[in-house]
């Protein structure tokens, strides 16, 4: 449970329903009061409410100014990928923030399957479509896409063949991706 004035992130537990009711920037889930936004905890002891005062200079402010973010694809559903965003431009974010990449935001061209563009454990460079939580991401645009990928057969870091294909130097497996500014060079080193 956070203390008065503590910085909190979405999902953080602030108390239980027996003590407080959810106020501004909060919600109740299974009897717990949780933060819905990034901000500072404010407990209204008179009305027994947990509130969050939005953080104007915090992560939300940085996200609005960001040109791009970095994230790890954690899972793929039928038409979207869940991405754990852990970098804003050149800065690391801890803890990571959840983002979603919809199949319609992969490319300006038609994408038949999301798995042709990204796969779990890929590291991507993306643009923010929205800064509300969960973040909505896009790979549409120059210099956006997968920047590091592992072979789905043997797990070796793959090498870039062209703008749509990666090849495993270990087993020879070739896979398609929405390749961005790929950071692994043919000698196996990262740039």
C-alpha cells in the first residue's frame, strides 16, 4: 500500500475497499483499490477516498513528447500483440508499461498475419498512437519495426537478410518480420 505523496503506477494497490472507496484516478478490483494512472497518492481521510493526482512531469509527460519507444513483444493474439514498453527514445523505463500493437498498425500495406510482422521475444522500435493506458503502438513509418529477433526454432539471434526477412546463422531458418533499423550486423555484433 502506497503512502501519502508516493509516486504510483497503474495497477499499484492503494488499499482495500473496507478502508477506502476509489476516488479520482483509481478503481476497485477484487476488493482492492488500485491506481489507474501515474501520479501521486492522496488519501482523503475525511471522505475515506483514495485518489491519484496526475503526474504532469512524469512518464505520461515524457510519453507525449516521445517520437518513438522500444518494447519487447510478450505475446500475440489473433489481431494484436502485447508489448512491454521499456524504453522511451534513448531512456530506460522501469517498470515497463504495457502497450498494444494492432495488426492494422503494422504497415501501410495489407498484412495477412500478425506473425509475419512480429513474434514473441522480438524487440521493436515503435511510434505511439496514444499515450493513455494501455499504450497503443504503431510500426507504420520509416525506421520502425523489429530491431532484434530470435529464431523460433533454435533461439539464436537472427541476422537481417532484407527489409522483410531474417535468417538464423545457426540453423539456417528464414522468417519474415516487419524489419526496422535492425541492430545485429552480419558478423553477429550489435551496432
